[in-house]
C-alpha cells in the first residue's frame, strides 16, 4: 500500500480538497460505467497543470503507479483501478480552466475536466458546437485520450480530426509539460506530436488541456427512419443518400429491432414510432442538417429529405421497404436510449467494432448464424454507425446468473476472432484501449509496432501510468 508519509506529501502538493483516501470514501472513482470496479490507494485531484506535473513527478520518483481518470464514462476498463489497491487515481475533474473561445479562429482551449455537455451549452449562444454526438457525457481529456467518435462521425469526424492542440504532462521525474500544436490549423514544421497521445488512453502522458475545432451549430435539421428491404439493400441506400444529399447527410445509424424494443421498454417516456407498434428487424436512422437559417424561397429541409426518399423509393431494386420522417429530437432520444435499454435487459457483453463499410451487414449476418449455433441463449442487440463502419455489437444473456466468466470469455473470443481474422475489422472502434482490450492488443498488434510503442513509452513516460500496456 502507499505509505502514510507519501499520502501526507501528496496532500501538501495538492492543497485542501486535492487528495482523497479510502478513509474518506472513493466509491465514485472506483466504479466504472459498465461492470468495472477496483480498489484505489488514493485519488489525487489536481486543480492546475502545474499540480498535475508535481503529482506525476512525485509518483514517478517514488514508484507509485497512477491511473488517469477523466469523466469515468469509459466502457473498456481504461479508467478504473485494478483490485490491488496499489494504484492511485489521477482525477482530472478539477481541471476546469481554461475555457477560452477564439471566435474568429473557431477554436476552444479547454481544461481536461470540462464535460462535453458544458462545452456545447456554453457555445450555443455563439452559434458553435464541438460536433461529437455521444450517449454519454465525457470530459475533454478523456475524449482526447480515447479518440471519441460518435453518431455524427460521418460528417464531422472524431476527436482526432477536431483537435488542434494538447497540453500533455509526462509521467517522468520532472513531470515535463509539453505544448503540442495549438490554435494553428496549418503547421508543417515537424511531426504532429499531439497525434501520438490521442487515442492512447494515457499510456504516454496525461492530457491536461485541449484545443478543439468548433463547427457552426446546425440550425435546420430533419430526420427519417428507413426500413431496408433486406440486409443487402443497406449499402445501396447509403450510397443513394450520399449521392443525393451530399454534405447535408450528418448521420446514418443502424439499429436492430431487439435494441429498439429494449429501449422502448426501459424508457416509458419514449413513443413507439412504428405503425401498429410493430418494430422492424432493422432500422436505419438518417439525419440531414444545415448550419444556416432557412432562406426565402429555399426548400425546407424536411421537404428536401422527403423528396430524396421519394426518388430512392422509385429507383430500380426498391431498396426501401418503408420510410417516414419525424421530429429529430424524438428520433435522437430513441437512438440515445439504446445503450441503457440494452444494458437493462440482462448481462451485457458489449463489443465496439469497426469494419469496411461494406462488411458491416455481412458481419451481422455471419454472427447471427454463428451465435445461434454456438450460443442460442444469447440475444443480439446491436446498433451503431453504419455510415462509418462502426458497430456496437451488444450481446445480452437474459438471465444474469447464467453469464458465467467462462461463457463471457467464449463470447469475446468468438466475436473478436471473427471480426479481426475473418472480416479484417478492429476490436476497438471508438472506445479506446483498456484492460478489457489488452489481450486482443497483445495478440493482434504488429510486434514491430509494439517495439516502437515501448520505445516511445520509455522516452515520454517511463513511470507506471494508465490501465494499458502499449508495447
């Protein structure tokens, strides 16, 4: 355990309210968003970049392992401690400054502890937003550390695409502070070092501040549910929508009927939007948007979308079995309820996978057959981002008592092996790396790249930090 003298010195470094110990209760930091739990030696809560540096320096010099934690909304055990009680949590929740908008540059410099919801609430009056649409509400530092994607990736990209600069603190004896990038959108004066820290879950250093690109807030939106005639018609539908809608298309999501059913059952306030309350086997959710108010004589966006759907309806091959528009906010409410709805249905075994877009439906078809043969008790409740190849492939064991460790391990092995080895996919599309993904990283990462990662780790943050080992 971390000795009392070390805890006293950390408390002196951090000041009042800066250090929590097991005696004061750490439950809010030790329990993750999905089944993850552990025991921490302490929680350090620095309130400035300088304090982050001092804590990392002290822990490096004294051999104390640290686990960076931002909003603690991760789903792969990347931000919760293990059960040893030897790791300290480095919480970024007090890094609330700076919050500096450069309106002309359309950028925001923000502390790692500011949540996505607050960023967008405070940017609304300026007509701007950080265009990362998520069901959870993570903090800025965690979004960068895991390279968050979201439902509007198709149009706006992920955090990697929307990050101009980072302030990173290294886990070395000096607690070195690095300014990587900044407010410039073009700077080809050397390697883009910030990209070496985005998506690496804190293994190479702690992200303390971010400079984000902002986009104009959508002013007009329209949305529709599309029922494809079959799995084979999903990609033709996407092609047709992209061809006719161009940059207006901001989301193209897939939702299984099983996931929709659990969401409707879990959230009574949601309205079943389907005729006769009959939920289709698979539904596509499309959103179109414009960042300007409707101009005089400009076709309303709803009419534009309906016109496009009518054209697709008449095209050869008839890819649509049904389609109807509705209020975008109500449609998004159902989409965002899927995760918690599925979780409420039983023991959830969740996968965050990515494929070439054309392989998404082929993978789903393959797994329906394979899982029915090997695991007939398991229900597939998937949803995800068909427009960018991302799939939240969720499996539910209806009775949690039957979800033994052996069954869960077999499920993980079956799904990941098929995704990576048979379909050339990724075992982590946008959830980042954590202890849950470590075995698959160890198995599938190129050994040459592991050696490069290990060398970069030694050069940046040689102290034990984070939940994953890259190398």
